[in-house]
């Protein structure tokens, strides 16, 4: 397998930095700085000390960064909704990154939590969250998962298919409860970064078509064990701008208006997908601008149809935790490769790879990188950061300008890895998953323990346990 076979050696968006030591402001955590010795500090903690204490690869999560993003997002949507006389609830999308500590941080800042599996639900509950502040997603919730959600008092369950209507109804009835539910709707709008596509039909595994949602609502309203409280729609991920949301809102509000004849609906949940900066070329839309644009679009659509505006809900994940995360690696080898174009690319191999960040291999995702253990006066060189896995597609950063004197032993950091890196981590080639360390006010603590080779061996039933192994 080869990754990005047709990509140019130097992407059009990539420019050689004037200062190879510079930390691009919109990509790195807000409090990431180089100290007088040239070492980068995150949350007041020198990365060299973090690497020495916890090892590499290492996920570092800036607690203040997560809290600030959660607080800013809640404030933005609450203010936008209040201008129209309604409320807005922000759910943290746990799939981006979930741990008990992160659940506590975001709920401290006033957010609810969205989960998509029984495992995510278990983490949220173990963190001590009020179950009424949990929304439960998923296209194939098992009866056991549904029963757990109903028993514990999960606030809302998002219905994804006709089968789930009957499945949730049966579980709720058996427990003598009336479960609050939303219908997930495919609006026919796909949005990705700054582009969106509006189509008539949606060919995907999630949710109901606009027509199917009408039939689903009618069936739910026939069932005593279910209470239909609203609609849910999610149009994509890593979205810049509000155009896609506005187009989707027009379709969802039309459906909402039609369904009001059969009874009241409390809420329309417009999902998440708000983008962040991964490279210097990314210019994410400020959350205040997103909030105002999306909420104003819903208000306008409701006014045009002469219906009252519903309360709103949103589910950002990446926008809360993405920028707050940085992954540290140690450089192992470097190797210049002369390309047919006449360009020389330096391959920089690190001690992690697609086991701790699968997004470049899965989606061709672009990241940036910097040497963070020292500053340098050297010029820059075109580089590709690759992992240690036995896979040609094991690319961490496809193209970046790094110091020409980068060498084995340097600590390399990849910023904007707070979302969908730990969550997608794996044990390919029997590489243990790294720990997650939270930093704040110069102190660091493990919030998710890393694995060891012994942990991996202990799961192999063909290996006799050693003394002291459970």
C-alpha cells in the first residue's frame, strides 16, 4: 500500500516558514510557548520533562484549552439563541476523545455529553455525570445498550431506524418508563471544510430520509412508551463557514413545521462538525460567527413558515478538544530521498505512527509538526514524518518544513491531535497505545494509562501467564 501516490512533493498550500521554530498560533494550544532554552512548554510543562517522565509517544492534553473551548462554545450558542427567545444546549461529542476527566471538565463548564456506544455511555456514567445530560446515538444500538440507557435515565435516545422505534419502545415499556427520543434525519446536505453538496437523497447508514422521518414520527407518537421531543441532523465534519448549516436548516425546519400538526416538538439538534486548524493554511470560522449564522438561519426559516422557533442543540467534539491536544514523539532515523522531480524529501521516522494517529492513513488528513526539544538557527528542509509500522501508508505528517539539522533524539510534536487520535488508536504491529497526560499550571498527570507489551501479551490466550499475572 502506498499513501498519497499522486500528491505533489510540496502541496500548494505549504510554504517554507521564515522561522522554523515558530508555533503557528491557530494550530497550537493557546498557552504553548518556547522558553528561553528553546523548549516548548504546554500548560506550563516543558515537553522535554514530559517525554522523560512519561515516555514517547505521548498524548498531551491542555486542560485549560479544553475548558476554555467548552466555555466559549456554550456561551456563543446560548447568546445566539437568547436573541431569539429560545435556549441552546451544547453536547460534547464524546467520540472525539473520551475519558472520565474530560467528561468532568466539559460538564463543569456547562456542557452535556453525547455518546454513541455502550462503552462510551459507561465512561460518561463512571465520571459521575447526571444521566439526564446524556444523549445516546448509534445506528445499531443493541437491546442491552438500550436497556442500560433506559435503566440509568439517559436524557434522550436518538432513533436511527424503524427497527429502533420498536426496540426502544419494548425496553422502555418493560421498565415501566416513557423514554424521550429524537429522530435522526438525513437532510440531503453534505458539508466538508468550506464546501457543501445539497442532494435529493442520502445514501448512508445514519438516520431517516426527510420522507421516512414523517412516517417515523407518526409511529413514535402511537407508542405510549416513547415521547418524541425533537429532530436531529448532522451534516459532516471539519466544516468551515455556515452555508451548509443554513441549507440543512431550511430542510429540517420545513420538516419540523410539518410535524407540528401532530404535536409539539421541543428541540432541533443540528449536530456538530465545526472545523479547527490543522495547518497554517486552515482558517476555521470563529465559533461566535458559526453560532450566530446557524441560529439566525433557523430563526429566519421559522419566521418564513410562521412557526415558533424550537430550542436548539449542538454537538461539537473536535472544536472542543482538538486544538488542546499535542502528540510528542522521539525522532529515530532520518533519510533523504531524491525524487524524480528533482526535489529531495527528508523522511523523519518517529516512534509512533498510525497506531496513535490513524487519520492520515484513513482520510489523507494533513497535520503540521515542529521540533520542540530545542530551538535552532538552521534553515528548513522539506520533510515527511513517518511512523515505525510495517506499512508504506504509515504517514504522520505528509509534508512539512522541518529544521535541516533535525536528528535522532529530537522531540517532535504534532499539534491539533486532541480529537480522533486517541479515539482511533490501535495495536497494529503489537505497538502499545500511549498514555494521555493532562497539563495545567505547570503540573502534569496521567488521565488515561498507557499500555505495555505485557498488557498485550496478557490478552493472548495462547501464552501461559507468568507468575503474578492475573
